[in-house]
C-alpha cells in the first residue's frame, strides 16, 4: 500500500497572519459563530470523485495526475489503496465529512452481481475505517452517467433493461449509504435529458423519471433510511438539455409527480451559473419553498460555458448565499460538499491540500462576515421596512377581488409614487461586513 500524503503534516489553524500555506487562516473548527462551532455550521465535506479519481484529463489531453492507485494492476487492490490514502487525507485535513459515488470507491465488475460484490467488499472496508475515524459520510450517490449503458439516460432511457439496471444500482447504493451512516442520498440526472428532440418522447421520459424517483422514495421508507433524499439541478452538460434544469424546474417536477414532500435539493454554485442564475437566486428560491437540503460548494468560470468545478475562493460571492442559509437556521443533515477539482497542472500531493485549505478558509471567512451582518441587523431592517406597508393591506392577499381593488383605487384616488430600491446602498452595506 502506498502513502501518497506521507510528507504532508496535519493541517492546523494558525490565524490570518500566518504565512504557512499548509495552515488554516480562518477555519478554526471550534470557533463559536451564531451559537455553534464553525465545524457544526459548515459541515464541510471532501468529494471522493474529483479528489481521488479524476486523472487530470480534458477533451484535448489525457492523464496528468500520477497517483499510485491509478497505476495498472488489480482493481480491487487499487481501490483499497485509494481508500487508505483518502482517509489519510481526511484525517490530516481534519474534515468532518466526505461524499462518494458508488463507482468512485469500488470498481465495476463484468455484470451487476459481480459489481455488487466488489461494492460490498469496499463498503465493509469503509465501515471499519469509520469506526476509528472522526469523519462521517455526508451523502452517497450512484453514478448513472459514466458507463456507456447510460449514454441515452438511466431512468429516462428508452430501453427498459437500462431502467432496471439503474434501479438496482440505486437500491444497492442507497442501502450502502444507510449502512455507512450516510446523512443524505443524492440523485443527479446527468444523462436524464436529451441531445436532440428528434429521437425523444419527452412525456414518456418524464413519466419514467417520476416513476423511478417514486420507487426510490418508497424504498427509503421501506428500509428506514432517516436521511434526506436530494436532487441536484443542472441545466446541461453532459446532455444538451437536462430535465433537472434548475431549482424551479425540479420543484415543479416534484409537485407534478407527488414527490414534493420526499425530496429536497442539493444546489451547486457552478450549476446555477450554467443555468444563468446567481447562486443566491437558487438558494433563495429553494428556501422560499422549503426545499433546500445541501450545497455543492464550488466556483464556475463566468467566461466559459461549461462546468469548471473550481474551488471557492471569493468571499464576496458567497456572502448573500450564506446569509440566506444561516439566517434561516443553516443545515440539518446537509452541508457544504467541496465538489471541486484542482487544475490539471496542479500535480503534487500538496496541491490537493492547498485547494481544500483555501476553500475551507473562504467558507469560514464568509460565515464570520455573515455573523456580523446578522448581528448588525441593517440589511434585515431594510427588507422589513421595504415591505412593511403590506402589514396594513393584508386583505389584498386573501379577501379582495380584482373588482374590489379596482373600485378601491378609484374611491381612494390611489396614485402611488415610486420609491428607491437602494441597490447601491445595499451593495456598499454588504461589502462593509467583509474583512
């Protein structure tokens, strides 16, 4: 077995004046913020796929990362080696959670039964490690998009055999997630959509997806899984048009198929950008409809049209999203999964630590700013003041008809003057809380 991170020390908090790149400047896990520690609020997680599986390739070039567990050899032994190194990474970083796809942790076999056996072998190994480690599983998920069988979708595939294979795969992964103490289960429909409408029966595919998710919810209750079921919206990539386009699209879908009480959302910042939304828009929408479950925290490039999955490093960009989340009570079983990958030129072991340290510091620094914002109360006061006249006009929301209001406008000679939205004032106000 290899020891890929042997030269990296355990990461400690040294404060904002530290020049040590392998130390936290703001993420002090036991620092109290808004009644809880930073660790309890942020619930940060390392993702298994980008961190330990991605080889550094892109459409124009192949592998750049030469990890020992990526070398040729027995696939099961490679998976065990990767697992050992992953837990070394978790423990040296001091991260409280991790997340995985089923095929991230274990190789696929020649058929489903063989794959399930390989999964069980590695899941048992993970279980042993969890017994002696502080790290926990934030969520698990099944990869229903990488294998060629899923090239035309999983739940939405025109071939019923693919639908069945995907259902079996989700059953196994959901049960493994429960066995490992996972606190949520995520479904992302990367291939649930279409490349061209020419060969697509959209109603058929939507109905298949609705049936599939109903079966997942039924099985959750059957086995007694206590975690949240989460859907992760994304507008496109890899398909041209995905059915889980954005938060509003998913919520409408859930209501149509009677699933609005069974699922919440796992919202990713980069996916919001691809949908031409701000991150705070997606979060505010989810919170207003009580469907926010968890966050994939990363960063997108506004100049390109694809999912760059960069580590978050912009506090100003996160202040409003974090304000909405933590003003509304924060996470229950969700958290901040760093669904991000280092750049393909960052080939050294320490680069993985630099990326995660920076991300955790950015999130901590943002929450520190949000605490000031909440305690100050100026922003909340502005919003309340802007809408306070509705308190004296509650009949508009439930009693008066359109004709009643028409007559009221004439009788009272209602002729309102516009009021400033104070956008520039608010932008300056929010910036004042960021150190």
